C-alpha cells in the first residue's frame, strides 16, 4: 500500500483482507459507501463506489464436506449433553435455594 503504484489489486487491498470472511461465500454482508457531492471528493467517492461494485461482483462457492458437517454436529451434541448434565448436577446440590 505504500508503494508508488497507482492501482492496488482487488485481492491485495487492505480493506479486502479485513473483510475476507464476509465477502462472498454464505455470509450476508452489507457495505455502506460514503459519497460526497463536493467536487474535491469526487475521486474518493468514485473509488469507494468502484470498490463496492467489485465486492458485489465477487462470487464464491462455499462448500462444507458432509463428513465435516457431521463431525461438527456430533461435537455440538456432545457439548449440549455435557452442559445439560452440568446444569442438572448444579440444580440437585443440597442447600440450593433456587427452587
């Protein structure tokens, strides 16, 4: 970003890097672009709109392997069972005044 090049490639832009998890894929992303009607901000407004348009045109094919999804579901079920057991143990303690 500090070099004297006039064009910063889309994929190497600092903002794109920050937003990499949100642009494309299965995420829903809202981009708000601030534009100014002032003559001295014309270039910046055009650049911002151009960046937003490039982001809008990004199409990613997000996919999750069935094995990975099944493993994640199993892990979540185990965690839920552990939490339910922990909650039951806390409720059955002698001297518990929450009842």
